[in-house]
C-alpha cells in the first residue's frame, strides 16, 4: 500500500504478526521446499527450474525467508 505525503510516496509498514502465524508460515515454507526437492525433472522443467535450482532452494535454512516477510 502506498501513502502520499508532502514529501512524496511512502510505503506503509506491514502490520506486525504474532509468533504463531509466523511459525505456521515457516513450517509451510519448509514443507513447500521439501516438496520442491522431490519433484521430478520433467515437472521442474514445466515450472522453469533446474534440478540444481530446486535443490538450492530446498537447502535454504528456515530463517531464510522472502524479503517481504521481514517487514512485519
């Protein structure tokens, strides 16, 4: 969301989230990364990833989350 002020546009800070929703999201991310690692090469090709890219993503630590998650 963009807010406009006298000095120009500013992005509103994302609302703070509690610990349980964050934990749930981290567990879901881990589960998705594990599923990604188990896809066969044909399915990875369908989504535009190589085996190497899928394994690199799957091996990321749980705290290495998308940058937009860190604002809250």
